[in-house]
């Protein structure tokens, strides 16, 4: 059964309806008592005026209208939707932390570069990496690599990349990664590139990519920088 709390306006209106109803009932009782006195043989002097019949009818109409108004108000209050407690899924939140973020040096004339990292989610709810932005590229996309007929092909993840609750996802060459499209300038080894990652729940997360040499597998791999 649903319960709704009356607001101040509804409470005042309901109180007025109640007072009106009690007043009309009191008048009706008095009028009925007077009508009985008029029929009593010892109280001929207390005869009611013929208009009392009209008064009684008016009072009955008032009572009916009062009851109807009260029923409408209470029905509207009771039919108001009950505020439901949030579910566990609705209260779950993500806590995103980025580690080991890096990129690769690009050759002059190349208009795309890659970004790699590990995304950790220590929260109670899953999150989703949907894209991002950087001042050195026109567009930031989330990609994966598929193997088709023995050929590796990159494919954009239109719905983003899920990061499970209490888990992590590693973006690396040949797997999930971020593509920096429409580069405005080449990425040079040793530079740092600002990147804002957009998450469905956590929102924007800012990182800086360390640019590694061409062919690097990451800062911790052989051939990568250890700065």
C-alpha cells in the first residue's frame, strides 16, 4: 500500500474541509432537534419556519460536497507515487585510477597515434570509457584489434570499453587502445601529451601521456624509457 505525505497547502485545505464538515453536521443536528421539537405536542411554540426544510436540504448538499472534496483530495494524495529506495545498482559508484599511461612517437605526416595505459576501477559499480579529448588531436576514439582471416584489423568501439567493478583493463598494442585521430603535430619522443578521458559514471579524468620511441611496448618494456 502506498503512502504519501501531505504538503502544507493540502494539509490546510484538508483542515478547512474538516471544519466545514463539522460545522455543517452541528447545524444539521440542531435543525433536526428543532424539527423534532416542532412535532412535540408540548412545544407548539417552538415551531420551525417552513424554510427549515430548505435549510436542511442546503446543509445536506454542503455535507455531500464536503465529503466529495475530501475524497478527491485524499485520493490524489494516496495515488501519488511512493518514493522508492534506490537499488544497489543505482547506488553503485566507480572509482577510476589511471596508471602507466604512454604513447608512441609518430613520424612526420602521420595523422594518428596510439595511447596505452591501465585503467583501475576500485568502486562498487562498473564504468565505461567512452572517449576523450586532447589539444593535439581532433578526435579521440576507443579501439580494439580483431583478427580476420589472419589479418589484424582495428575497430572502433562505438559503445566504449567497459571497466568492471573492482577490476582493471589494460590498453596495449595489439589489443584495446586509444586512437588520437587528426593529429595537429607529430608526437616526439620524451614529450608529454595532455589527455582527458571520458567515463560514463566517473566523468572526465585527466592524464599525461609519456611519448615513447617508435616500436616501444611501453615504458617498462625493453627499449622503452625508464624515466
